[in-house]
């Protein structure tokens, strides 16, 4: 456990290799409503590492809290992820997006 949680950057392309592969817009593509209100998951997300989890097969996963915003910035969703170590970098500074670490329990 990290108390307080430590600031990290999560490489979302490690977690989801399809991230950033855009879809066509227009009649057969994504609607304007979805483009404006859908989740904007950037390749690099600022977050907070809460803990490490040692798995039975010897691997490790980091418990990380991030905030994902809508494309128009009008809403945010707090998300807790289990991420592999190679998707994690300890951040030099705290989150710039206003994300506040959750209370450690």
C-alpha cells in the first residue's frame, strides 16, 4: 500500500493496443453526439498508485486510480485499474488534470 498514494503516469497503449486507432466519421462512422460526449482516453493518463498486487504466477499488477474525461470535458469518471508494471511510470509531479487521489483505506 502507498499511503499517501503516489503520483504515476499510466501508458494506456500497453493496456489497450487499439487505443488511438481512429474510426471514420460520417454516415457510417461515429455520431457527433458520441464524439463529443464519449470517453476521451489519452495514451498517457495521470493517476495515483494505491498498491502492488503479487499474483500467484509471480507477476505483479499495480492498483491505479485515474480519471477519464468526456471528449468535451463536461464530465469525468473515476476508474480503478489493475495494470502491468510496464504500463506505469512514477510521475515527477502530481496530476495536472485536477485529479485528487482517493482516500487510502
